C-alpha cells in the first residue's frame, strides 16, 4: 500500500497506526535521475528525517526506524523489505 504523507503529524499518526507492521518511507526529489527511475515503485515523501542522499528509503517498525537505504536499486530495496517483513 502506498500512502502519501503531507506533514509530520500525519506521518506520526500513520506510524503509530501501523503498530508492528513494517513501514517503508521513501524520500525523493523530482530533479533526481535515480528518483525518477524508482518513482513507479513508491511515491515521494518529505525531507523531515534529515535525508543526506536521494532517493532514501527509511523502514520503521513500531514507530522506530530500523533501517535506511539510499539508491535506486529496486532489487536490493525489495530484498531488504522482504528480509524485514
């Protein structure tokens, strides 16, 4: 399920509601070539979490960040998601 988040309050509410389910948060920019390649996989979110590179994916469980992935390698991203589920 893809969810577009508009602000920090909405993100906190979403993370809390997810409970122990894995939540993957992706940060991107429209001008970024790798972001444009990965865009069909996930939608863009905000830069609230001090993202240092784009695209950046942050994975959460029970509101805690458990992993961060930077880059546009869809296979590595999918493998990490499968590993953490």
